[in-house]
C-alpha cells in the first residue's frame, strides 16, 4: 500500500469524477484507476462503485475512505512536527469561515504571521454546517464559526468574541426614528438588504423579527457582505449585521450603526477536531488568536450618542455610530 493510493482515493471522493481527480493528482486517468484497483486487490474489498462514470463508494469503501483521510492527516502532522523541530513552521492551514466572519479573519492570520511568516492560509467561505462536516472529513483544519451546542460536542473550541447585531443605515437617512430606531419592532418598514435565507445569520435575524412580531421589508437578498454594505452606501437601504464588521468598513463614509435592542448576540470562535495533540500549524494559529482581545476591539467601535445620557453602549436609548476619520 502506498500513500499516493490513499491520496488518489481522497481526491476522487472530493471531486466525484475520475478525470478531474486524475488531473489534480497529476496522473493519467488509467493510472489513477489502476492504483485504486491495486488497493482493492490488496485489501480484498470493492471500494468504488463502477459504471460508465463514477457512481460513489461502496459501504466498505466508505470505511476505507475514512481511514485514508485519517492516515493522510496523521502524515501531515508528522511533517509539521518535523518542521516544528526546525523552529520554522511551514505548511498551509485550511480554514472554513462563515460569511459574517470572513471580513475579520485577517486579524487572526495577521497575528499568526507575525510569529510564523512561513505559514500559508487557505480560506473557504462556508456555512456553519459545512464547516463541521469538512472538519470531520479532514478537509479543513480550523473553523471560524458560531459556537453552539453542536460545535462544542466533540470539538476543541476557542471562544474569541460575542457578536452584537446592529442596524446599518446610510449616513443621511431620514427614515430612522430618532426615538426608537434601535428597537427591532421599529425597523420593520425600513427597506432592508439582508443575507439570504440559507445562511444561519439570516435565520437568527428572522427569529428576532418574529419575536418582535413584525414582518421585515426585505428589498434585496445576497450571499455577499460587500453587496450589503454597497447597497447601504449607495442604494439607500438598511441592513442588520454583526458589529465586528465595523472594523473593516470604510469610516470615511460615516455609516450610521445602531445597536438593536433587545440585544441579539452570538458567540464566535475557532473550532478544530479533538485530538491528543493539535498539529503544529493549527496550534500556532490557535495560540496567536488566543492572545487577541477582539471583544474590546469590536465593542470600542460603538460610541454612544452624546444626548443619550448613558456611558455604556447597549443601554436602552443609546445610539451608536461609527467614528469617522
């Protein structure tokens, strides 16, 4: 049995197509098929369902595929341990990121690069469910996602901050009530742009609107945070987003940001597979992220309205704005 046979098998599982898998592995399709047949003969099992095209894996094949993924992951750990022994860590850390944290993941990679400049990063924008699934399948090393009961069962977790939801409005908007703009039940008639319903962020927001007893006026749906910000800036729409995004929005446009009450919060952090020893490059990013005080950094972007008469962002009646430069 050769490592390349296991690599062919895992690549075929990912691509679901013999020709594409062979191309990625830099071999001919007959060579890839022959290597997998040799593995079947060695193990005495049928691994791949065959027809005129790839039809999937047999039940035995799924078990072999699981072992192949674990074996390749262990081999990568060994390589990284050898790298760590030489002090200079190298390799690529694969990170699954939910869309609302994708704009701020640079704060984590930047902190890690300060200590380990030779590490590379592969970022993938995914749903929270896809992140957990790909962690289980050894297709990701780290997830940057919501921390809930599903995540905390069976994964190592590192809480980083609690996101707080804000209403983002154009700077000259006249539609927002000065008295009650920050309440969920007061923004139902505002023209909104939101992430689409397939995203967990949107499902959380929908639940908040339901609790407030209102049906929001959604003009535009998208899967892009940049699209939302652009439509707030240029199309006169409003949006509901986590306050962490204020760290990457252009302050020169002085976009209005108001903390919505009652507060809607979600815990955000890193997750990885539980293991006796975390692979070195994952450990390096874990250590760098643990030193960041993202909560204070993001909360500081919310400043109270001078006439609100309260010092803490988030108290009833407060109004929060971006600090413009």
